[in-house]
């Protein structure tokens, strides 16, 4: 048993930042629940809270790797905004004229075009940054101005509707409760299977896996989280489709960052660019790839944005880049590069969304919401700096 | 207490979680002496210095430090107190702002004022006065990045002296210096001594201790092993004190004879990739055999690092010359290509070029070799772990496990991680740029043994070193470089310190060599 406890201690010590932000989340939830007499964690608000955080979360998930490589992307808000107006334009203007009665096909095509536009734009920026060595700060600042103009060109200053039912489902749809349960069951099963598979693999290579009690406890804990989540949201409308989309995207990006050479190289470049270069890492290509991923995520974010608000407007996506960056930083991503996790960024985004949602419920004015969020961001990073120093 | 003791360190014990860094350390340092402190990495030298500097404030350690008869009590977070008291440290890593002038650096944070602005005239004239007083041959108006490492260090010393330092602590001051610069430093220290400045001289290099110090303290595992006048010591005794066992010879013997030629360079010329008219390699010819250790000697700026990084495909643009690998013409296009062709480079300055310090041992070792256990979509962690583990064991990297971050390792272990990374890529030619710089005697010996073992396996090793003893002790042949040129290649029987120095200063070519070349 002492084996387990020492392993546990090590885990906590290594991930102190993650646990700290989870504690902060729990504190925020408890506080608002108390102040709103429990309404805050009621199923309706709970469900909406998760739905609201998705648009910026997609951006934050991509931003982690960008910051990890030592770069920054100030254009993501406008890229998502531009994608949203392009999607709206195709959906309600172009396709509607070409093939009026083909809702599913027009939705699919618009989504693909949206993701394509985001990817191509970020790929161009990524090329300038990686291969032509223009600082990312400048490229993406310029990029966001360009897109600001492009949004005006596409919309001609008007609001374009994007509210065909199938398209709306992307950000506003819910899985039927039964489907939610089936999915949760399947997920839990997969988690247990992968756990045992990974233990078997370790043994095959001659390593001693972590204590089995610990592995099982962890998997059961995650299973309970999933079950509780599905239970709560099923009380309202069911599992939110955009949240499901975000979860899948986050898992894929977490896999890329942790389990593939692309991710490994990104962290090495951020940690020590020269050492990575001399180790045969293709720096330019790696950074370019990271921006391409960012583009895909901007595309998805833009699509969800258009579907969420139901139209494309000239103000779409304004300021989202700063929310995304703040989420990453709150989630432990180092501004110096080399350190940061997808999971942390999601929690960071959730913390920001929780604050906003709670303050709205308490009827705090927008002005004070901004002021409080600013204070929380700076305090959180100060706490992190302080924790690191005293360790 | 007698008056001639300026610093009396009494029973200092400093504990870190799980480690006792210093264990009842007592040292008496006399006024005006040069006191050497030596010991392996992790012996507690740095901790002791950080206490003297006030980085570990009063109260975080046990024991007491008497300075001029008064107890030193530094507050938490106030490093200026040590400076004001007259204790200055010249750190191993230089702490100058490279885009500022010498004068600006010397007075950084204490600029003489003139109203709200800075009195630049006073700043520069005061700086120059200090530089001249101690015969430091530097112009106060020079931008620091234009200085060599040696002069940068002198600037640091000038900075300390301008703050009226009574005790100057030098941490590994010569690790980046050439022989000529070391001579100059020794002269400066003797000069300071005559001005009544006390110096504490921390080093791994034993000859320097005998050259300059009046007394020596040896630390091992946080304890004082001995502290006595230098005149009563000799090199063997010091090594024995430091490592706790006797090392019979500093350089282990090697039995194998070099095999057939595998790598040849003819008439190589290369320019700086950023400044195309600046030639950095100006005609170099040599060949290397399997299982040979080929030394490259030369002063800083002799073009030796530029030469090997050019061969590795990561620096100079080749303008002329032929490179043969296994008898075939090759052009290396970059580090990845070099590895594929079987050339590895253990770069100079492991912290800047060798390691991702914030990452684990495992991630560092596998960084150059991910191809071996991953596809584009998946890294096989178990295979990675296993491979890294076998190299960590082979190199005897001392760490509880492979997930330990490299920044927490000692210099010797860090260097082993870098070497492990490059051995994993399975090289035929291993280039090592100053592989033992700044690491302790024990770790050096292990690296020498490893080099011998590799050469016995048939790997050709190119070793650059600033340490003449080392390059003479380890190499089969030595090429001496000066100003981007090869000054000749010495055979083992011709190895001689003075000959190498004369060639390295660029004055004389190796005549034997030149004649031999002319014969066919």
C-alpha cells in the first residue's frame, strides 16, 4: 500500500498545477451555487455553461501548441469570425440559390468550406512564420486586420442568417437521453479496455505497471465523472452536441500533443529551439504543422460559432483570441514556451465560462464582469508563479 | 580570533528536502589570500557560495558565518546586502547584458545620477579608471557582445571591484577560457591580491589551484575533507580527497589500433551562413580512421567549432573542398541528414545546444531518435522507455528514474544524457565538442572510459577540447587550428604542450607535416 501512496504523492507533486486549477474550479462552482441558492448547478445552467464555452475552447485547444512552440496567434478570433460569415454566406446565399432543397448536403459543404478556409488562412500565416521567419505576433496581428476587412467584404456590413435546422444542430443540438447513456457506457468500457491493454503492453516490455488498485481507482473515478455529467445534462435536454464535438477534438489534440512525434517536437522546440534543431528536428515544418492544426480548429470553432448564434455578423469572433490565450495561461501553459497541456486549457476555458455564467446569473453588469475576469486572470497566474517559487 | 581571518565559516549545515547539501562545514579564509575550493559536482560548492551571496538567507541554514569579526545575517530576498558588505560572485554563467557597453554593465543598477538622468561621463570615466587600475585591457565604451569570453569575464570582475568587493568569489572562472586568457586571469588575480582583495577560487582544474592559490579546501558530499596550505598538497592527493578513491591515471588506457580511413576532408572552405563574405573555415585537410580518437586543438575563435558544425551540416556554407565518407563524395544538408549518414555531434555548451532542460531525461535521449520507435501517428512509449533505459544504464546516468527533469541533474549527468542521445542514433563518426567542460573529475573519467570503449567498437571520434592535458591524453592524433586554418596534424609521438600552443597561436606551422605533404 505504501507503494500506492508514494506513487500518488509523486503524481500530485508533478501535476500540482492541474490540481490547483481544478480546486479553483470547485471553489468557483461552490461559491456561485451558494450565492444563487443552488440554481447555478441546476441542470439547465450546467448544460448551458458547457455549451457556452465550446467556441473559445476549440481555439484554446489549438492555441496550446502554438504557445508551446514559443509563438502566439492573435488572429484566431477573426479567423473563426471570418469562417462563421463564410459559412453563413454559403449556406443561406450561394447554396440556397444553386440547390435550394438539399439541406443536408448544403450543411456538409458549408462546414467543409468553413474548415478549409480556416485551415488555408492559418497555413499561409504558418508559412510566413515558420519558413519566412516573420514573428508570429506581427503576422497574426496583420492577419486579424486583413480578416476584419474580409468580414466586411463578405457580409457587406449586413447580418447573414445561418439557421437551417440541420446546421443549427451542430451547436444547438442534443443527443437523446438514451443515446447519451449508450455513449457513456461505451466510453467507460473503452477506458477500462485501454487501461488493461496498456498494462499488458508494459508487462510485455518488461516494465512493472503502476499499482493496479491505483489504475482501477482512477478509471472508476473518471467513469463516475462521465456518469454524473450525463445524468445531469439528461435532466435537461441531453448531451449537448457541441460539447461532444469538443470532447472528441480535445482527445484527438491531446493525443497528438502527447503521443506523436509532431507533439513531441513542438514541446522540444519551445523548450530549447537550438537543441531541437541540432537533434534533427525540422523546426520550420513542425511549426508550420502546428499552425495548420490551429487552422482546422479555427475552422471548427467558426462553424460552431455560426451555428450557435444562427447568423454571421461583422463583429463575429471579436476578442475570442484573448479568451483563448487566457484559457491556455490559466490552464498552466507557459508563455515562455515548452510547457502546457490541452486538458489544462479546457479547464482554463471552463473556469472563464463558469465565472461569466455565474456573474450573469447574479446580474453583475458587463463592465464589472470584465473587471473581475481581469483580476482573476492576473491573480491566478500570480498564484502559479508563487507556487512554483515555494516548491 | 586572530585578525587576519576575513571570513570564518563555522559549522554550516544546509538541508534541502531529502538531501544534506552541507554538513557542518567550517572554513577559515585569510585576508588577502587566494583560497581554492574544489570538489566534484554536487559536493556542495555552489550551495556554500549561494549562502555567502545571501541567496539562501540567514535562518535557512544552521551555523554561523563571521565576516571581519561580525556575524553575517542576510535577509530573505536581499541579494544586495552581500554586495554592500563587499562579497561579490563572478558566476560560471556570465551575467552581462550583451547589447550594452562595458561601462553600462559595470554600473548596471547603480548608474551615477545627474538630476533625473544618468551622468554618462562619470559612468565611463569611473569604469575606465577601475579597468586601468587593475590592468584590465578593455575599453569602457565597447559593446559587451563584441568582447571575447575572457574579456567578458574581466568585465564581470571589474563590476565586482567597482562595488568595492573585499571578497571575490570566482565560480569555475576558466571553464570557457583559452590558455592565454587563463594566464591573463591569473595575472589579474595576483594583482588583486597585491591590492588586498581576497579571492575564493572554485574550480575543477587542479593545475590552476597549484598555480595560484595559497590554500585549498576540498569538499565532498557536503563535508570538508581537508583545508590546508597549497604548498602541503599535490595533485594525486587532491584527486584522492575529491573522489574518495584513488584514480591511478587521469586518462584510461586504450588498446585498439585505428582501422581504415572512413572520413576524409580535403581543402574545405566555408563561409558564415549569415555573412557570406566572412570565411570561417579557410582550408582544412584531414582524414579519420575507424576506432580513432582525433583531437582538434585550438584557441577560442580558431574555427574548430565552426569546422565541426559545418561538417554536421548545421552551420557554415561550404564554398570549396571535398568530403568523403566511406570513400564516397557526400554533402550533409543538416542535422537530420548527418544522423542518417552516421555522423553525430555532441555540441558545445550542453545547456544551450544539447538539452531541453525543462524536459525529462527520457524525452531528451529520444528526441533525435523518435524514428526508431514511432510512426507519424504514434510513439511507442514502452519501446522508447526501454531503449532510453538501456542507454541510461550503459552511461551510468545517476537519477532515480528517467522522468527526472534534466535541469535538476549535475553537469556530468547532463553531459551523459547528451551523449546517450547521440549514441542512440548509432553513429559511425561521433563529434564531441568540448565534452568535459565544467564537469567533475569522476564524471570526466567515466566519459573518457566511454570514449575508449566506443573507439574499440570502431567508432571514429573527433574531439575538440580546450584542455591540453585532456586532448594529449586521449587523442591518437591532434590537428591544431588557428584562425580557421589547420596548422598541421601531430602524431602521438610528437605531442607536446608547448608545440601545440605555438601552433595554436598561429605563429608556426608544423614543419614535419608540411614537409611530409610535399614528398609525393
